[in-house]
């Protein structure tokens, strides 16, 4: 049995990326342990679980229960079932603290994402976690990162001081996907939190998209060409309208570079987890 560590923020992580990955790894016979800043169980982004608050009227206490867009944008049924199961898992209920993590204790590392800044910034900016991720890359053991989890990998530093992703080929949440979701929120008039899909916003004078996931990750790479995206001509993969499943991987786009696996968003989660699980099993 191989042991994979999955660090999570205290709150607001994406339920699909974490729970679908957990489910696949456990089904394949791996042990999954969790870590949080304080050693207390984490909680996923509630908007992604319920869809409440994603519609135009989402700020009105009673009306937010009536969901239209929220039903489309929230985690799908498979992911919600996986999350409910993960919540009952003994390992999920007894996470380690970030500062108790040691590379030698684990065979693989998986970094899920999310986007709501309240919880995700805590995760992405934690220097203890960045140091652990950098050391894990240095070890040569398998690492997987999806969506904003790739930002954490980009911010981690190897022993030589370079980003853990320097010299790697990777994908992450693309600017096309991030800006499309951001624009949708503004178009629909979600004025009270129009930047819900942006973890970081541009400062005055910075070009549009400078603080996007794709832009930050690309700046950490040896070459901009090392950031990869699905072929524009493949509508199923590139449109953001389709999600993969256990039986249909066609919408997914996953990049594998040696012992490193990356993916863009929850729509890649099943294929992402399967590829990583296979890699861990072979090591």
C-alpha cells in the first residue's frame, strides 16, 4: 500500500478536485492522508457544494435557495457523493498539521485547488507548505497538482532556489477558463462578489490577467512554451462545457512530465486522479 498526502486549506477547497482524487486513490488501494494548517478537518467551498449564491439573486437569504446557474456551476453529482464519503473517512477527520509533514513519510503528493480567495490564499501562501512541496519535488517522488494547486507548486522552491516547476511541462487553470467564469459572474450582475472566480486581482497598472493562474505559473517556468493547454480545435476539451467521468475521459486534458502530473480544472479530475494513481503504483 502506498501513502499519498493531500494538503488542504482550512476551508474553501474545490470538492471535486479533492474528493474525486481521494476516491480514485482509495479505490486503487492507496492510503490517503490529509494535512491542514491547524490539524483540524477542512471544509470545502460551500458554493461549489450547494450552488447557492451563484445566481443573480444569490445574496438574498431566501431566494438563494432557488438555483438555476448554481445547479450548472456547482460540483456534479459524482463529486458531491465522493465528497460526502470523504467527509466520513477517518483520515480526513484526523489531518496532520502542515508543520508535521515529512517527505519520507509519503509516496506521493497531491495538490488540489479551489478559487475563493478567503481560504485558498491561506493555502497558497503558507511558507511551511511551500517548503514541504519544494522538498517533495526534490525527492523525485510523484507529485500531482490541479487548478490552483499548480500555483502552490510554482511558488515552492527546490534546494537550488528555483521554482519546483522550473524545467517542467505543466498545465493549470487557464486564463481562458478563469476569465470566462469571471466574465460570466459580471455579466449576470453578481455585483456583491463578481470576482468570486479570481483568487488574485490585478493591481493598478498591471495588464488584465497578470494575476491569473496561468500567468503566475508561466512566470515560474523555464520557458513559456512549457505551459500547455488543450488543442483549441478540440471543443470538448477546450470549451469548459464538458467534464470527464470514470467512463469518459474525452473532455479531460492532463499533462505528465516524468513523475509530475497536472490538470486544469474539476472537469479533468477523474483522468487526473487515474493517471496519478497509476504513477504512484509503479514507483
